C-alpha cells in the first residue's frame, strides 16, 4: 500500500486550547499525513508525540534557540528532523507563522500554503511592531511572504478581501472555511431548551462580551427568568466578573470548558450570542468556530454583522445580526426569541440545514486535500 505524503502543519505555539480547529484539520486528512511543527510546545491541546517537532525543547537554551530561529532562521537539528520526513508541502496556520516558516520552505524546497484566521489579517502595523517578536518578524518579512508563498487561504470572504487590500496577490488567495464536525455537534432532541442565553469565547476586546452583559442587564430588569451563562477565560476576566456582579442577578461564569461541556450547554440553551467587535488594535474575527458549532446543534445565534459572521448567520433565517456594540438590538432579539418558540424552531431547523450543506468538516477537509493536490501539481509543472 502506497504511503501518504507528509504535510507540515506549522504553527508558532503547539497548540493552545483555543486552537482546536488546527488539530481537527489535521485529524480529518485522509490522503495526507500531518506533522505538527513549530517554535515550541505549550500547555494546551495534546498532539501525537511521534508527529510533533519543535525548535524549543525547553529550558533557557530552548528559548535562545527559538529566538535565533525566529530572527535568523538558524536551527540545524530542527531542519534535519523535518528533512527526514520528506514532506510534500507546508501548511502554515496564521499569517505570522507563514513568515516564521519561510526559512523552512527554502530549505525543504516545497510549496507553502498559509491560512489567515482573523487578527493576523486585520491587526494594525502599530500593534504588530509592539506585540511580540513573531509579529515583528511578520512585518519585516511580509513582502517576502507575498512573493514566496504559493497560496493564501482566508477563512472567510472578509479575510480574503482584507488580504487583497494589503497587497497580497489576488490570484494566490482563496476563501476556505475548515468546517465543523457535524456528527459530533448534533442536538439531543429529547432534552428541552431552557431560558438560557449562552456566551462561549475568550474574554478579550474583540469578543465584545461587555455589550452582551449590558444587554442582559436590560433583559433581567424586565424578566428575571432568563439566565446568562458565560463559558470562557482571557485577559479581561476580572472586568467581566466585575461587570456581571454589578449589573446582573442570574448568571454563571464557568471558565474554560472542554468541547463536551460546551455541547451540553448548547443543547439546553435558548440562544448563543456572539457580540464581536473590531478591537482598538484592528483585530477582527475571521469566522468564529462557535457560531458554526452552535447552529449545527440547532441553537439559534445572535451575532454582530462583523467580519465573516454573515457567511454563517443568515439574517432572519438561521439567526439575527446586529451592528457592533448595539446593546439595544441584542436585547431586542433575545426577548423576541424568548417570546416566540416557533421562531426559535424555524431558526434551529434552518441553521442545522445550512451547516450540513456548507460547513461540514469532512467535506471541507476533502476540499483542502484537493487544494494540496492542485498546489503540488502546479509545482511539478
């Protein structure tokens, strides 16, 4: 039996708990074998040890080696280990990581695809200059990346347009979303839904949680039956805790939770609200995974008309869209759903159908493998 060609999944940090979508893409591949390659291992998602290679092996020396790799592309043992795999191509996840992978591409002499997910395509140069060594490297190498990468993928049409606006070559950019596991995210129809408003996401500026808290304060003044459940963590955790304590009566902050627990809450809630905003750094969403997962579970979504979200949430058909920071509109739509179970059911049914047709991870992975095939064929020609 012929062995599968190896593909390098390159990311700086392998892999934060929030980046399940990268691991899931690797696990869905059927005609290629993924190897997870990057700057360092961090506490987060568990990756197969025999398929993971990093520059930084730990300790003070490891961090020095990582910095040398990022700044000058020097990492002999790292390159030796990857060359032994004879990979067919590199798929860098996040634009910043595409810049970090350029030395690897040159040494391996293989094609490279770079997926942009959100902040990497929307952050301002001012933010990038001060954020981290990796973002500074990205700024320095961005023009080289435009020339040398073989293909750029935006996870939404919005991200694709942002790349074009930044001068990335249009003929090398496509839009492709990684999808959701339709089999895993299925509702248990025997369980009744409760008057719960659900938030799932990081506590960061672009997630806009503050505006949902203020909307819930309006709602709980009118109806104290509607409960607010927040699942997540992040740099604004203290602010979120303080604001909910000041304004709300019925709420739970559950912290970060595994996918199985998130699905349980999606199964029993009335609505998921995704109040995303454009952050002061320029940071925007690509297309939040939670929007797709919720609709696959039959959970109606209220979200900002922001970035790639309108590709997944169809106004009045699978959910509702509001302007960014529109507290009154968020509250209005939540109350509308609470008062109209038939509308909830319509949105639920159409949301599930929309996800099956357009966001099935298995189908999206097959498309990704065809993209790999086409890039390799072009490279051979």
